[in-house]
C-alpha cells in the first residue's frame, strides 16, 4: 500500500515546476525539489523502513532526476536527516503553541492538554509519525543523538514553563525527561500497533501519571 503524507502538517507539496524555460530562480527550484525529496523519503521510510530507501527510489517518487537529487543533498542520509529535522521542528513548535501564556498550577488536566498537543500532531499525519517515531529508531547513533537532544529540549521547555509560577513545585529535569521519554515510547507503540487504539487516547491517562510522577519527584520519594 502506498503511503502518503497529510498535506500541510509537517510538509507541504510544492506546485509542479513549469516545463521548459521559466522565470523561477534557481533557489526556488531547489527549494521545491528539496521539499519533494523530503516528502518522498518520508513516505518510503513509512512504507519499507530506512533500508528500503534508496536515492533512485526517492528521486522517482519525487519525480525528479537522480542528478537533481544530488543538487539538493549529498547522499540519502542527508535527505533523511533533513526530513527528520523538519519533523522535530514542527513537533516542538506544536508543544510551544499549547504551553500556557501565563503562570498557573499544572494539574493532571493541564498536563493532559500539553501531552495532547504532541500526540495530536502525530495523529494528524500518521505517515510522517510512523517514519520518524518508529522507523527512525533503526537508523543508528546519529538518529539517537538527535532524538535525545529533541526530547531533552522538550523536557527543559516544560520544566521552565511549569516553574514560571512560584506556586508550582520544583522537580528535577530528569523527571521531565523520564515523562517525555515514556510518552514518546507509548506513542511509538500505538503507531506500530494501530489496532490497539488511537495515539490521542493516551492524553488523559498520561496527564494523571505524569502529574503523579512530578509530584513524587519533588517530594523526593
């Protein structure tokens, strides 16, 4: 079955380039081709994993020549990690968008809203989510390093926002990192076994145990 991204969530397919002579700048042409190539790479990874992705398959899927691919990326991995970087960027922005604009108590309902912002982004484009939440785990150390940096950054943002209010209890960064890692793994499992339930079904339950985890951490228990 052919996997297709959901337009406008993580990627937006550019309009077809005009044939023959045109007035588009080289930068605009390369930008459009890069987007097409990242989309093609993501769809192929979702279908057949990292090992199923090859430059010629990417180029064919994106409807560009292999020569055009190498004008945009030096190799397959450069394209994979550019697409992965986009995925992380959009996810972090979605988290920031649902963070509070004023200080308030972070109870389990509030935490559930924040978790839902993350999970809803994954649910909005299951193809991209599968490619980078599930299949990316097989790519190797570079992917693990980039993933860790993104998850720790997410944990740091949550800790900073929660502690903006003097009334909110403090907890070590490790507690937030643990919560983020746990949610990430649960989401990956849900994406890998979709018949077990929707990714977004995790939000309310996660709000309860994350609140308990942070409370326990601040009590030192």
